[in-house]
């Protein structure tokens, strides 16, 4: 019985273990976020902005916060003008 159970587990686990992780395709949100400049650099390009965020990290002229554990980044945007 234990041999059958081990064989069944091997059959069920094998596809998961060898599954390929999908890569970011050009044009997807993940690809566009990876290609953009980092959120802290957004302030250099937008001197009129006092606070900006990508939905995960909030930055000011003094520094940036740490991202949340379950965050989905978006394009950075100014949250507060000078």
C-alpha cells in the first residue's frame, strides 16, 4: 500500500515540480513595471512633486518607505505637490 501511495504522490507532484514559471511578456504590466525606472528615482524626474508612490512604496524628498508584503506595484504617480 505504501508503494502505491508513493507512486501516486510522485505522479501528482511531478508536474508541479517541473512546471515552468511564466516569464513576463512584453506589453504586460509586469514587463512594463520592470522596464521603468525605480520609484525613488521618480522624484528626480518630477522636482515639483513632494510625495510619490507606486502603490507599494511611498517616497518623499527625505526617503522611501518599505513595500508591503502583498503589494502589486503600479506606475509611480505624484501624491502631493510642493
